[in-house]
């Protein structure tokens, strides 16, 4: 897994060269990683890891928990 600085350098290398295979070979990642990071940069303006979206999502909402407390 690439750290944020390497992800940024990879995206910049691809933007300058437009050669995904060479960029992937230099950073030892797959070409799909290069394309994915490029798309993430276009959509969000950042290639940083999205750690907030990790993990299991809660099955119960806050309203559900309040309903249980009231019972």
C-alpha cells in the first residue's frame, strides 16, 4: 500500500507522461492503481487515503438507539 506522498507522486507522474504502464512500473503498482488514483484526483482533488470510509457501518441509526432506550 502506498503512503500519501507516494500516491501524490504517482498521480503527478501519470499526469505529466500520460503513460500508465511506465508510472506503474516505476512505483511497482498495477496500471489499474494508476488509473484509480488519477480518477480520485480528478473527482476529489486529492489522492490521500480515505480512512474515514473504512470499517463496518453501524446497523442501527441514532434514532433506532433512541427508540430502544425509550422502550
